[in-house]
C-alpha cells in the first residue's frame, strides 16, 4: 500500500470537519477513490476470513446449505473465524437470539501466551512501582494485533452471499428472534442500494390494539400489508450516545432489537453495516402498560447520515416522524442545512443534542429539541415515548412496506428474473380467484379433492371390511371406485381473517347467552350459525398443499384409468416430477391428506420413484413426531432442522407432511444413511373433531406415523395430567400395534413448557411418574390389543433416564415482543444430539424400502381396523 502512491499523507490534508463528516481538502477526489478501493479490499478480506468469498457473484448459498444436518454442537463452544457464518446460520435456525454473540477461537500465537505480561525495567521498585504499573509499553507481539470480526458483518456477509430463498428463511428467523430486519442494503460489489421486499414478504406480525373505549382488536397480517406510522432515526456526524441502544429502550428494553456499540462482540472494524437501514415493528399486547397503543415501524440508518444521502432521503420521505441525533448545535455546514430542511417539513421532528443538557422543549409546532448530556439512560427513552405518543396521535401519515417497490433509484429484489417469473405464475392463479368467496375456492377449482375424493376414500376402506359374498362385493366396490375416478378425470381444471372475525363474534354471542342460562331458539340458531361458520372456516383454509393435492388426484385418476394424454390436454403424468423436485429442494410434501384421512398411494409411490431416479436409492433415517394440537411440534422440528413446516395457533398442520434433510459430508462417515426424512403430523385431540370420529382419527394417525418412523418424538406440552394421559394412551397403543406388523421403532418423550427444568430432583420425580403412567397405559393397551405386556419396556426398548427430554418454555417473556428463550434453543440442541446419537446406532432404510413401508402399513390386514 505504501508503494501505491494514491495514499495521502496527513500533512497534505488541509482540514477535516469531523462533525459533518466532510473532508475539505485539495486531494478529496484522490482520497475518495482510495477509500473505495480500500473498502473493497477490506470486504473481500472479510469474506475470505468467513469462507464466503466464493459466493459473492452468481453462485450463492442456498437452502440446501441451511438444511444440511451437521455435527452436534456444544453450547457456548468457541468456533473458528472460518466457521462463523455456518455457526451463525445454525444458531439462528434454532431460534437462538444469541446467534450474533459467538465466541471466536484465539489464534495459536495468542493461545501459547495467554498470560504474557510485559514489564518495564526498574532499578527502584519501591519508588517506581506505580509508574511502572501504569506505563505504556509498545506491543512487540504482532500476533496480538488482532482484528475481531464485527457480529453484524457476519450477518450481512451471509445475507449478501445468499440466494433469495435462503435470505427469506434467514430474515424470517431474525424476525422470530425479535431482531431488526434489513430494509435498505448497499451492495458492496455492485455499488447500488437494494430493498429486499420479496425477502420480507414472509414476515407476519400479531398485535392487539386497545382503543379509548377499552375495546381490544387483534391484527395478524403479513407485515408488508400493514399500514403503520414509521419513526426514522439517523445521526448527523459522530456521536457519543448510542442511537441503536436508545431505540431498543423504546421498543423492548429487555432485548437488543438493534445491535449497538455496547453489545457483546462489538469491534472497531465494521465493513458492511454503514449505510444499512434496518426496520423493526413495535407490536402492542393490548395492555394498559404498552409503550404505544398501536403497531409502529422504527427505522434505523446505521452510520453517519451525512455520508448516505440516498438512504437518508428515502427515510425522510417515508417517515411519519424524524428523530435526529446531533453531537452539537451548529448554525452552518451540511448538518445545519439538513436540519433547516426538516424544520420546514410538515412532519414532526425531534432533535437530540449530545452536548446539551436542555429538557425536552417544543420550539415550534411539532418540532422538539432535547439535550442528552447528564441525562439518565432511563429518563431519555421515557421522555421520548411521551413526545412520540403525542406526535403520532396527531399524525395520519402511514408507511406501507409494499410502497418501497415504487421508490426510484433503488433495486428491489422482486425485479430479479426468478422473482418475476414466480410472481407472474402466482398472479395467474390469483386472477382465477379474484372476487371469489374464499370458502368456495376449493369447491370450485379443486373439485378432485372434495366430495369425490372423500367418497373414494370411504369406499376404498370398505374393501377391507367385506362380509358375506366377498368377491361379489369386492367387484362392485372396485367398479364404484373406478366410476369416481372417471368423474375426477372429467373435472375441468371471503378471506380467512374475515371469517375468523365472524366466528369470534358469533362465539361471543353464544357465550353471553349461555351465561344468562337461556335455552331459547335464539341460542339454538346462533349455535347452528356457529357450526356453519366453522365449516366455512375449514373450507377457507387454502394453501399450496391443496394445489398439489389436486395435482395428485388428477394424476391418480389418470393413472388408474390408464388414460392416454391427448393433444391439447394437460399432461398430468409430469406432476410427480414437479413434487419430487420440490421435495429434493427441501420443501414439505403432503404424505397423509388431513381432510380425508387417507394416503394417495399411487401418487406418493410415483413421487418416490422420481426422487429415487434423481437421487439414487439413498438410505434415510425417518424421524416422526406425535403430540396434542398446539403443543409446539412443528416449531420444534423447524428449530431443530431449519425446516418450513406451518406454525400458528390452532390446527395449522393437517394430516402428515414429509421433508428431506441432507446429512452433511463432514458427518456422513458416522452414519449409515444420507438423509433424515422428517414427518410432521397434525395434532391429536383436535377440537374440530368430536367423539368417536376424533378417537378413530387419532388412533389412525398415531399408528401410521409411528409405523413409518425409525424414531418418534412424542411431544407433551405443559404439566396437565389429563392431557398427558391422552397423549400417552394413544402413543402406547400405537407402539403396541407395531408388534403385529413386526416393526420395532424407538421413541423419545419431549416434555415441553416445563417450569424449573434445571432442578435435577424435580426431573427425577417427573421421570418416575412418567414411567408409572407408561407402564399403566401399557397394561391397559395390552388388554385391548390382546398382547402380553407388564410394562412399557415390554413394548419397545425404552430407558426413562435417556429417552425423556425436558424443554424450557419457548418465549422469554410475553409475546408479541418477547424473543425466544435461550433455554429453549439449548433444549433443541440437546434433543438434536440425542436424535443424532440414536440415528448413529440405526441402519435406517432406503427410499424404496420407505415407499414399500408406506404401502404395507396402509394396506396391512393386521392394522385394517386402525388404517
């Protein structure tokens, strides 16, 4: 660099205005060029240290990197610089909100001299000990001059190195961890500014708003649709006060939503964050102590706003309120010009001045000034909240994330070719659904999976319960099945939140009448209307899985009738290939239809045949999960493997879905399989099902998924004895039925949301009680299934000391602003290690064997009453 004569010596600089960040010198252009070149070199060196230098151009990190199953990770274990990016991704995947704070291994030179002390020569220790102690000694050990990698540089380096799908997954996890999300991102290579709008479209937020009449209304919407005020924060010049720390105190003073200078791991070197604008939403809980009464967006421009004019102007345009941090009050210079323009704007302004001790003063309508000097760190946020509440109550300017697509001069990821093609295809589907009642969509466009498919399933099950003239009945049933397929083959190929609100209102009316002990016709009519709304609610649940379910039925109808595809007709024979490609790329594929309670065997067989054709007959380890509705099964699997199973309150998973997780090359030598196939299931004891229907449905589901799995995670939520008994009874009976078909699966019981899980004595007592319940259930099940079993260990190999895992609660505090509990992510990692340990002892099965296991289980005569 010294040989490169572009570096300007300090003596050649005439003057520097540090407060405004504007160097005033004759060599300015030369310095700017040099600064840009140096910045590029620094960024390339950073990516090289993180082993991401191969992903800066066309080749990007993909979901496959995110989903691969790596070696067990010890909590708090140090990692090398080269593994920082991968460790960050894996911890983020497990919803560990400490993912940014990773301990980095010291280099060998530092480790060899950890306590090296340099001392000055002294002839008189008694007189000079204080002087010697505080004297500065030049550090001659060059290895100690170490440049730590800034935690946010790790996050942004991964972001820049990822494709759109991995970005979307990563940002979704950041949102779940209550972290701020990137809104405007300077590209370090293309030198433009990007808004990752498509990346943010997956984010949903929930909040409750309480109005002046104390009426609480709930919102749960994709955040890109939300119209909220936006408060923009930026600083002009260097400032001793932390802007990000102040914002955290406004949003959630128990959690670092925005990374700030006092966070663990902060370092002086920061290469990828200057000019990044991050956004976070405050979501009220509908309580009197909410900081703000409605959802508010907070935007934070990192770095000196004087150096990032484009981002600053965009935030000024979009904001409802500006909050500007200044080191001092200046009457000239660039800072002064910007403040002057903001004072002329009709939008409210708050100026926070670092070297001023003034109280908050309204200098003119909507324009406040407040000093920060000698102010308590708790007083400033509280005063700022009061001012913001007052300003926002008088403001009608709102921000909508979707409008970022219309901002000139920035690149939006939705304009990338891949996104445009996907959006075009999605719009074609949405055009069909335009102005339709959502509850009628499946009935109108997806008729194959409706009444006809349900009739086919029922008649197919009747084939296994024939009596009397069996051959004649069998022939008749088969003819009826063929007629239904013929009808399917000939079929030409109100939103949910509104229905939910109607259902909620109707339910409240029913409860009010019940409280009055009325048994009038009005109550009966309301209950009838409630049931109709419940049916409508189920009909309105519409997702990608329903489209693929329809494709599966079209395929089954065509294949069973052996129809030849005519010219101009849709080629249904390629549908299994589309589903197989989705499955290989790491997306969930429906295995058991949750509406009909049936496995489309022809469709599933064909999908697996294509998967085998593309991958080879790989060996897999099958992990399934079973538990009550809303017990956190899907959340647990998503956190353990970084998957994308649907999660929400209520019955969100219907039936069973499967997803492939690749075993990474670094641990494959320790296992006898190439993939883990994860099977997620709907909850037992669903409130939508009643009586015998519920009981048979639960037994059918449990028998099937336990039969499929090499290992089943039996999920228990909370410490309610009745709910625990329900789960255990269903699970034990299902395990006992496996003896009929000569299968020997194993299980681990996962006890979630348990308080005081650190108490060893309490856990021992819990294990003892669980063992007693399991043994009792085994004895009861043995009588029903006509088997011999005195204890649960007679049913399957089970060790209560090793095969029971206690989980901390998911959230650290009260939602919607609470981050995930670190104890939960630690429990996830420990459970993952248990699964890997058991998997290492298993041979698993091949994809072909798994396909045959599905067919054999579903067609098993021994299990005909259950399936």
